[in-house]
C-alpha cells in the first residue's frame, strides 16, 4: 500500500472514531435500542397511587413536595401549595419513561447530556417515595431532546444513580425551571375593570386616592393639586392594575415574616360590587413583600372569605413592577414641569 493511501486510510479511520464517540455521547440511529418495555423506573406505573412525595434536587434547588389528597404541598415553603398539575405531570411522565438508546458511560462526557452527579452540574435528581418514606424510584434527569425520536416525539437523557450507563429515554419530562414555577403562583386576580377606588398611603402618612364612578369612566385624583397636569390617563389607571394576575416570586409563612413597625406602604382596593382588599407592602432582604386581607359586603362576602382562606397564612414576594404600582406617589402621576 502506498504511503498516500495509508495516510488517507488513517484519516478516514480517525474521522470514524470521532463520529462513533459523538454518537455514543449524544445518540445516533445506529446505536443499540433498549426495547419498548425497558422502563426507566420499572414497576412505578403499577404503584402510582402509592406516590406520596417528590423530591427535586439540583445545584441551587432542593424542593420536597408531599401529597395531601389531590393537592401537593412544598415542605421547604412551610407547606405552601405547589403546582399540583405540574407535579402530576412529572409523576406520570416518570412512570411512562422508556429507555430507547444507550448513551455514554464515560463520566467525562456526562455534562454533554447533563446527567452528571446531582449538585455538580446541570442535572436534576428526582426521588419518589411512598407515605412510609420508602423509595419508589430515583432518576437523574438531564437535557431534553426535542423531536430526537422523530415524528414530533421528544426524548430526555437520563441515568440511574449508581449506574455508569446513560440513556436516551422516550417521553416529555420537564423538571427544569426556578423554584417559583413549582409553586401555585397566583395570589389574586382582580381585574382593573372591577376597581372603583384605590387608596394608597405612604410610610410617612401621605395619602393618594384614585376613584371613578363607573367601569367605563377614567380614574381621577381626589383633591388634586391646583392646576395639576398628569402624565397620562394610563398613569392614573395603573395603580388599579396591581391586583390583576398578581403572581408570587417567593412565599413565607406570615407568622415568620410579619410587616415591620415602620416603612410599610398600605393600599386598599375597593370594587364596584363591594369587595375590599387591603395590602401592606414592605421590604425584606431588598425584595418587595406583601400581606393581604379582604372584606366584603353582600355577594362579595363569600369572595372575601375565599381570598382570606387562601392568603391569610402567607407573606408573598412580588415582582418589582407590581410593587411600584402599589407604591405610586403623587409625583409619579404629575407631568414634569417645563424646563425640569
């Protein structure tokens, strides 16, 4: 064989070795399949009714959810309600997860699939237990593989703890996202069209009252300064939007995080049909927190009770843009003076 042919053969061989290594790490149509009955967590499907807790662990996140009837509670958040629908989807997806293709068994290549040991990279460890604390299954969940199996079928890379072999599994399993998105995030949802009156009181006692006679009318400022000129009608209406689709960023038991004695902004929102929601806004660890209480007359009494039953035990961290609405000052409504 000529030297040139030897060089060419060596080059081709090297390319094939690289391709094979990549296929082993990330998958390829020629890899051995595990079979349709190879479940990632064998036996889980038959014991779904026994699942009493789900643990989600990864770097920067450690959450435990316990089942209470049809609800799920978050242990690390004083048993605050979790997103029950999402937890149910996770448990069902884990039970249905099938191993399709073996992937890398080399630890150095785990990060490519995000199936490294939990706490050392981007992987997520999921642990399921029954009510006695006995494990029903645990799995290291890695990167999602969108349409990896063709025909719109998604996959996910997984590895069983203690085993070197990683796998491409068939199934749509999503255990990513930040802590807040595992919780029942909605605090209240009172559309601004229901709001008739907003009273905002600053920590120094200064009051700002906005009101309107009908839902179709524009908000006006009570006792406005002489010759007041406003930024816009939108600026006047914005404080009334604070309770619409109000979602939490974090939560704590109210008894552990009561409003401080000073530095509290208060706001009262009154609807046309008699519901009144009082909000106390305060700062904790440079974040915006609120507690709420509702009262109501007539038909609004039932709504007020439902709100209180849900929110009374909790203090909520809210997005800064919502806090800004609650903390609106007169200067925020007035148009800048010419030349300023």
